[in-house]
C-alpha cells in the first residue's frame, strides 16, 4: 500500500471513529430516553439539533468520500479490515473522553485487532 492509499484509508477510518465519538457526545447531551409514540418527534428534534450529532453526521459524509477514493486504490480485502482500527481508537478515546472502562479483556481484544491489522498489511 503506497502512502497516498494508506492516507486515504486511515483518514476514512479516523473520520468514521470521530463520527462515533461525536454521536456519543450528542446523545450524552440528550440523556437516556425511550422512544414511544408520544416522544418520537420531540426526542428526534432534540437529537437532530445537537451540534455533536450534526458534526458526527458530517464526519460520516466526508469519511465516505475519502473511503471511496481509498477503495479505488486498495483491494477491499485489505481496506475493509482496516476499519477495525476504529475500534482501537474509539476504545481509548471513550476511556479518555467519557470515562468508559478499559478492562483487561477489552485490552486483549484491542491487542488481537492490532496484530490482525499488522498481519493484514504485510500480506
């Protein structure tokens, strides 16, 4: 994988990971909610007007554009598994930003993902 291809794939992965974090921040602002027929519209409007959610959706749009460019340069069998790096980024970012727990089991899983990505990129 050449540097431009790698940049496209990693940028797509990071934008996707950032989108998830922004969506989480947005729903944290809204708080826990239940969808019922009586609150679908009010909750939907509250969610739709959260700047982090709008930013997260924008990240998704940009990530798709960058991802398409990356896919034009890299085999999908290599590019798609690279998305798993987003799990790694989000696990540590969620720990740092939201106080989520990184248990030993999660850390082992992250290690397995990283080993898999290294093996994949060397093929």
